[in-house]
C-alpha cells in the first residue's frame, strides 16, 4: 500500500546507517559499493536467503542452470567492468535464450504438427496467409517490428510522442499482421500480452539491441556468481532473510520495519521491484505518476521446468535443438547441455499461469507427454526435476518489467523522480539500459544522488 503525504515521525536518537539499502540484487549491491567508496555507513536488507535478486543459479540441479539473469550484452559496460574488477569470468556465446549454446533453427510444434524450420513454409502446421507463410513463428515479431517507430537513441523513449504509446496488438494490426500471426507471436511473447505492452517498450528494446553490436556472453559458473562476488567485496554483509513489511519517510530519516524489528537510517534506497513493493506499507509523498507506476507497472509472468534426459537424444534425431510450440503449457523447450543432458521449459503469460495452477505431479506428467508427442525421440527419456515461477516469488512477482500500454510517460517521469530521504532503484527505473545493465545503472545513479546529500 502506498500512502502519500504521511505525517512525519518524531526524530530518533540513533540511526542504523547513513544509507539502508533494501534488496541485494545488482542495483542494491552496486549502490552499496559506490556509497562505501564515498565513506558512507551502509546496511543491506534482503528478503531472500541469498544475494542476487533475479540473478539466481540453481546450484543443486545438474549443470547448475540459471533461473534468471542469463545473457550479457556487448554493451553492458558496467557489468563487464565489474566482472573484470572482481575476476568473475564471462563465457563466450549468448546461450539459447535459456540455455548455454546457440544452434540455428527451431523444431516447431504448431497446430498439433511438428516441423523443423526448413519445412515450415510448406507444412500443414502453417496456417498463415500466403503473404506470411515464409516467415517462421519465431521471426514474425521481428518482421513486423521493422514498421514500429524507430527511436533516435536508447533514452529517446523518455520523451516519446504519447501517440506512439499504443499496444503491441494495435501496432501489429496497423502493420498488417494477420490474426494467425498475432496468435503465434503471443504464444511465446516476452510480456504479459500483446494488448498490455506498449509498442514503445519494443521500440526501446530494438534500439538497445542495435546500439550494442558485438558478442553476447554468459557469466561463468552461473549468473549468481557475479552478485556473490559483489557482496563479498563490501565491508558489510547483506542481512538475508529480512522481510521488509513497512517503510516510512520523515523529514530527518526513514524507518524500515521488518518481520524481525525496526531499523532507522538517514536515507534508504529501495530496489524492490514495484510488483513486490505493492505488498509493503510504504509511507512517503510521491508524485502521482510514481504512485501509478508503483501500483500498476506490469511484470512479465514466467515459469520454468527443469528436465533431465537419460541421453542427449537431440543429437540423434536430426531435428533442431530448440522446441518452439503454440501450446501454453510448453512454450519453448531449450537444451541446457549434453553433459549432463538437461532441458529447460520456458512459458510466459497465460502459459505461466496455467503451469502455476496445476498440481506438480499432473504438470510433470502432462509436460513429458506433450514433449514426447512433439518430439518422438524423447519417449521414455524425460524426468521433470523442478519448477520455478518468478511471479510466485514474493520478492519479485515477475521476471522483469515492461512498459504497459499508455504508461510510457508515467514511467519516464518515475525514473526521474528524486526522493528526499527515500530513493528508488532497480531495472524498472533504468533510463538508458535494460536488464542487468539497467539494474547497475540505477544503483549507480541513486547512490550518486544520496552521496551528494550526505
């Protein structure tokens, strides 16, 4: 709950820290390092029992796959610099979106029929009209996005024409995408829905991609190795397992309430995703645009299944490694590696909701049967080891934000908001970057602001 204009508390005699940082993800850890270098007394609270936030490596599973934070862009200058400083190695290669290797092409299972990329145009699975038949399902969005507005640079979305802030659904209709094309795009859309995402979010994303040519990499040993190294270089140890329930700003400081007690600080930097912040009683005056974003900024729902295989059967059946489907429960199935032989199912939006609702054993059985039907070589090979849902995480409630339809101006205003004692950071407030680099950008920006006020 956000309460604007709450009455100030009486002054307290002692502060826990100059700056209390809520969240030990990339934004919080980067802010903490900058502030320590500036001579500030820093404390860090983290609700999870680990550091990293949405960079999370499942070390107890074969191959230690990542649940979040995978690809490192060539233009992630802050991340590259920090990794080099901390001697955290980066592996070459972009991963497969969810995996470790990149192999061209997909095995499509669409409209109940399986077909590799090479046979898509003439397949019975292809219900696209003649003008679209040559376009694979995975390339349809890129095809039509060429007609979306082009931004001059990565920060141009901040002051974009409000007339451009229409839904991706409307933008696709206006560029001539058929009903079937829009259905296929939505089947594995990296957002809540075509109707709920602004085309400006995609325009921003494509501008970022164009501005960062060069090789993509991954963090050696898993994405969580970077925040672990960032935490280790601090003079203070992040206090994990500390669930924040309330934040109240006054003229001379901020009180943070946790399930374990109350802490006081001169300033607080809150890096909690807005989707999770909605469960916390926040008492501070904020501008109307910021209040709207705290209440309504959308986050992509994403659920995963980690699947072990007896053998790397994908090397024997002559089909592409990645399975791309229009079945909500399957979404996409990536190969994580051959030794150990592991796969990762990635479903978003309605598919993630479906997977989250199903009893675990029923979901496992249905997933195995569906993959076997789409790829017969998988018969008798598979065992679902683990599910992971970002929207079920109380400290995330989604894998990452996106600009909702009609929200660009409000979000731009919120990224520029500077609090008195309570400040905000996180990938959702990045102005020029996105993802991991965006989180680092906001941690640095908020720390510079606070350091100037101390």
